[in-house]
C-alpha cells in the first residue's frame, strides 16, 4: 500500500508545465488520464483506510 501512496504523491507533483512539454495533441488526453488515476488511487486508499479502521 505504501507504494500506491508514493505513486499518488508523485502523480500529484506533475504540473501543467510538465504536461505542456508533451505534444499538443496528447496533452488533454494525458491530463485527463492522470486526473482519473489520481481519483481512483485516492478512492482505493480511502477504502483501505476505512476497512482498516473498521476491522482494528
């Protein structure tokens, strides 16, 4: 689980400047996928936390 937390922190550090360095035709797609991945990781980590809280 710690690896997923690190991945989420790293993903949150990706800036619009980083994305703008990509080919323009891909920028929107990459930004959208990064946002979706961040949301899914946050949801999974929250569910894990809730599970651990309920079962401890």
